[in-house]
C-alpha cells in the first residue's frame, strides 16, 4: 500500500487512457487504463478485466514523452521496461496481460 501513499494520487491530474486493438483482435475492450501526473511524477495503471488474455495499445496523452526513452517500473513487482516515448505517445504503449492481470507503472525519463 506504500505505492499509493503519494500526493500525486490525491492531488495529481487523473486521466482515463484510451486503448485500441487490431481488426482481428478486439481484446483491448477488456483492458482498462488510467494515469496520473503531478510534481514531475507519472504513474500508469493497466488492468485486464477479463478471464481471457488481452492485448492493447494504451494511448498516453503526455506530449513530453516524445523524443526520449522512458523506463516503466512496475511498483508491484521487480519488472521494468524501457520504451520509446515517441512510440508511446504516437502509436500507444503495447501491453499484453494474462487473465485478470495488471501493471502499476511509475514512468521515469532515462
């Protein structure tokens, strides 16, 4: 619970994130995603709200992502991923989640 004991979750800017899929894979409709920004911090939560695996592109509306690399640290596990900010902003962050799975990312510039 320490992960959510931050001012950003009470006073930061919250946004629901759009998500998209592919013509032959609409499992993105089972993905929920939202983010917070504030005080130079960024967090993203992505959840597969279904009993089946799901894939999606999560669209982040953070223009400052472009032109840099970013590290997504999953605060609930040891996992981290380095991603292109331009890709995350322009085409969306690709996610693949098992049934009922989630990711809780702290997003930091590299």
